[in-house]
C-alpha cells in the first residue's frame, strides 16, 4: 500500500488539474470537428479515450519531469518531498513506471486513425524535453503550451484525418492560454527558482506580470473569435464567449497577486473551470 501511495504521489493523480488542462484542448478539438447528426456513441467513445490518454500521458510526464528535476526539486520548498527528489522512489523504478504508462497510452492511441497516430508520435519529443527548457530559456511555458494543447489538433484530426486553418487558430490561441496560466503557476516558486538559476516567463516578466497576462489572454480571446468566424459557427458562440472573457479578465487578472503563492495556485486551478466553460460553449454552438 505504501508503494501505491507513492505511485499516486509520483503521478499527481490526486491533483486532477494537470490532466484536466491536458484534456480540455482535446475535448475542444473533438467537439469542433464532430458532426453531431451522426452516432453520438463515437463522440463519447473518443472523448473517453482522450480523457484516458490525458491521464496516462500527464502521469508519465510528471515522472519524467521529476527525474530530470531531481536535484532542483530537492532545493525548492514546495517540491523537496516529491518521491524522486526525496529518494522514496528510485530513478530506475520511476523510469519503469513511465515506460508502462506510455505503453498503455499507446494502446489507447491505436484506436484512432493513422494520421492522428503519426501526429501524436510527433509530439513525444516535445513532451519529454519540456522539463529541460527551464534550464536554457525564459520561455519554458511556451514549450508547455505547444505540448499541452497538441491534443486540440489530435481531437480535430481524429474526425477529419487532416489539418485545416480552424484547429490551428484554436491551437495557437490555446498556447496563449497556457502561457498565461503557467506563468501564474510559476510565481509560487519564483524565489527558489531565482536562487537556483532556473528560468521562466514568471521571472522574465516579473515587473510587468499583469501586462503580460493581459497580452496572453487578449491573444487567446481574439484567436478564438477569429477561429469561430472562419468556421462560421453559430452566433451563440460569441454571446457565450462573454463567460470565459469574464473569467480571464475580471477574475484571473483582477485577483492576481504576484507575491501571494496561495492566490496564484487558486487562480491557476480555476482554469479547469475555464476549460469546461469553453467546452460547453463550443458544444452548445455546434448543436444549435
């Protein structure tokens, strides 16, 4: 039972925000592409597969991150007790867990069309090198955005078997979303990160934090509106877009406090609700 508890801690299964932020773009892409006049069983089956894949790949990603960051995590107050950093789980065992999770994720992936499978494999180098980016660039959040929102493209191609302008516009918009929320997340550890020499957009834009967040969220909102126009989506999409707009600007930015880690974590976690709101917005607009 102790090993089970350590595995759950290692994979962050008790912290669903991580795999939900990975899942929502998948759900958006699938819902944008799906023809709801057809059999809904396929839609819900694919939605389940994307959810399962998100949990598996986020869990594997957490393990890889902890292996790469073992020495750094041990020096940061918030992460020093993680299983790998504290020595409770060996790197060898953690690597074994990661491989098993990836193999199960592969079984899930094989349920999709060939084009989607090939695209998914193309994201693997990004997924497993992301933890290294904070050593070399102030833009690790950008790499996370490129990786974490890749599922939006996969959701679209799982139905159409090809890429078009529409999912690309939504994908770029979603990258700005991740740039914003992960910058907020980074302010929890900014003091420790600066001491040990790690880089992030949280550090780079420390003096202009709210302006940077505002820029990210304006880009997100603008690109989503443009994509909806290109798609010729039902006008209800624009009306309902006021809800995520309010969440982004009047809750996240208005309540953001750079030097308040608890508030930063609270705002970061609220993006799960934002992901749900955008999903319902797309779902409603596609069925009117």
